[in-house]
C-alpha cells in the first residue's frame, strides 16, 4: 500500500504561512525574474488566471491590485516544504520525497498490522493532514492505494472533493473501478499529453477504458514499457520501484536574463553559477552526474535581432558532483557554442546520468583518489559556509562578475534576477524573521 | 505538474540542520594518556534539544516594543513560537490581529461575554479586545525567549 502526500498550491500556500490574512483571497506567484504566473490560489484560478500568464498581462487585466502577487521565494518554499516532508517522514515506515511538494510513503510495513489498523489508514491520512496543517499551516492532500499510480489518482480526488477530508483511500476494487471511470486518460500519472492523444485516437478516453483492455491488446498495440507499466499499475499491480522515483534523472538550472547578454565573459559567468548550483543540488541529494550539458538561446520574440540556439555537452570519465569540475566542464561547453554578435536571453546547465554518489565506478585512467578526496573536502567546506552564511557567500573565481566597481561580487548574480515582490525569508534569515509588537 | 516546476536554486536550513551550539559538558584531558573519565563522557548539551520541541512547527519572532516587559520580553528579544502546542488561557501567544503580529498573554475569561482579551505585561499598555469583528488568528505559543546579554 502506498500513500502520496501532495502540498495544495504549494508556492501560494507557502506565501500564506506567515500571511494568514491572504487565506481565501486570490494570490499568485511569479516565475524567476517575475516573468509569468507559475502558481495560483484556488481563488485566482476561479478568476480565470491561467498558469503561464505573463505578468504584464495580469497587470492589465487586474489593474487595481485585486490580486496579491509574489516573486518566487524558493528559499522560503524549500524551508516550509522541508518541514512538511519531515513530519510525513516521522509518520510513515518508509518515505521518499519526489519533488519539492510531494512524496511517497511505502506503507507495506503497515500491511502486516491487524485488520483493524489497516482499515484505519484513511484515518491515519486524515489525522496526518490535520496535524501538518496545524504545525506548518500547509494544506496537503493524501491519496492511498495499492500502487503509486492509483495513489496519485486518489490524491487528485482528495484535492478536488472536500468530502474526502483531504485524504482519499482507494481500498476496494469497486472503488478503484469508480475512480478510474471518472478519470481522464491524459490526467493519468505517467501518460504524457502526446501519448494521451494517441490513446484517445484509439478510443480510450478514461483511465478505465485503458485499464479494461486485455493484457495482450496492450502489449501488441502499444509496445511501450511505460504504457504497459501504467496499465499494470491501474489494475492494481505494483510495478514502479521506489528507486525510480526518489532521485531525479537530470537536474537543470536555467534562467532568462533580465536584459540580454552579448559578451562571452558575462555569459560564462552566468553559466558558471548555473553549473555551481547543479553541483550543489547533486550533493544535496547525494548523487553524481556523468554528463554536463549547456544550452544558450537568443530572444525569439525579438524578430528584429538575429537568432541563435545551440547546445553542447560533455561526458565525464568519472561521474562527479564537484563544483569545480562541473563548472570547468560547463565553461568548456560554453566556449564551444558561444558566437559573437548575438543577444542571448536564456541559458542553462543540465547534468544527466545521475547515480548515487557512493557507487562511483572509477575510470582507472582518470581517477585520482587524492585529488578526488581534496575536491570532496573543498565542496563540503563550501556547502557548510554557504549554508551557514547564506548562499553564494563563497563562490569560485569564475562565478564572479568582473564589472568595474562592483561590490560583493556574488551579490551581483543574485541582484541580476528581478524579484520585485519577494516576501521575507521568514524562517531562514535572521534579518527576515517576523516582528511582533 | 503545472504549478510545480522542479525546485530551482533553493538553499535552506532546516531547524534540525541549523548551527547548533554545543556546550562542552566534560572537558577532555590533554592528549598523552587515556582519560580516566573516558567512560563517563556524555554528548555535549544542545540548545535546540532543550528548547525546540517541535522543529517543524517552530519559528522565531522578534519582539518590538515594551508591552511585555513585565514578563521579561524586551524590545529586540527573539522568541521561539510553536504552532503545534495546545493553546489555553494564560499562555503567551503570537497572534495575527487585524493585519499585524502581536505577542500577548491570552485571557479567555471573558469568552462568555463574546470577546477575548490579549493582555500586555506593562501598565502603560491597554489590553487588546478581540470580538467577532476582528481578524484574529493564533500563530503559536511562545515557548522560550532568547537575548544576547553581552551588551549589559
């Protein structure tokens, strides 16, 4: 049995934790750089505000501040969701965090408990959501079912219908069929929009249409590993291993620049920072990456300017999570694809081929144990300092901007991102803690 | 996953990871020969362990003003507030009242008359009366107060 815990309108709910006056009011959170709407409260959704709406259009439609707008504050969201996930971890035998706002519990340890306990799983879920709300002020929904795909579906029902009291348990086969029947195929976890279109063309509209096809039909017609797996899961056969979900397969750090970037130095510096961020994320989840990839792009909306897009990647002999090594690799990639004479609007670093840090298969030509140990210790020190004194307190030389007269160089990176409506980091910076009279 | 872009660039410190002040409970002897007290050594004391009972539910609040000096809460003090604690009459609470945060003692003795009172601990201040027309949300119980006393 699995439970999925999912924060409701996560970013908006985080913003409300220290602003309880905003409960019941329309609130949106903007993307990095205040570009467009990325998160909406239910009230904002009810006003017809769509995800992805550019901020300037939002302003045009609602000129009188009817809607409370926030820049993204990932530091706050990270801390609040960490609290939520920590409470879930304490309440379940096994827990895997899947993303910033959701995680899975494997409740199989609980299956062996007496039947009376088993049937009270719904109550376990309801009590947990109530406690999480009380302790952290984060509204969460819980879905419980025999497979992860069904649990995800259950969590949708828990979110959609108040009657479930934040927890939906698909327990009997009858409940499973009913849930599948009302569920559109494109909403099923693991079925992408494009794949859903293909299934719809075959006359499959709901999850039940899909699940009731025979095993042989699915194999013969679809011949797709993910589709077959999803078909099994919908039929109550548990077949997605936890390990497939606990760690992300690739990590991307990318940004649109507030203005446009034309020179190699500025671009290289930004990319160094993105690469450093990727390395930090890898270390946080105790992983290493094999491939580093860099992309750069011009502004497609500026048809008056010449357009250029390119991508370069480099495969490392030994997977790594070292800031120094990933930054160097990303820099080499950048140098390969940079072309003079273009106005760059967006760039990013993606690290791929992620595996657990413990199991590095050392390539014997490249692997230098002593150097590896040194870099590891350097990164540990880096992480420790940046955790204690704020991110980017210490950076590599290549991460620094060389603007003349620039103060606190690391700040230049942060300041270059637009965030006009950012809330305080109430729980992670002494300077930002709430004040009470 | 419309609203849930993968986490991008979030650095944070959980209360559990936060820098902990470890006070040495037992001073080790100089190196050279084994300490006869080695068997009696304890883990060092940890302020978080003593004061943060529910890390996920706790947060810091800075006191502004003189309204609670009678209970030893001075301007600039840092209080720890815990949202998971049960609240009852007489507790020091953090409350969101009509748009602002306040720290006061909760007085529910007037509940039957249809209002509550938030009591200051300073004769120069008046109680705050809370009735059905007020926006009033309790944000936790104050569980400890912290002050750097080096300035004295």
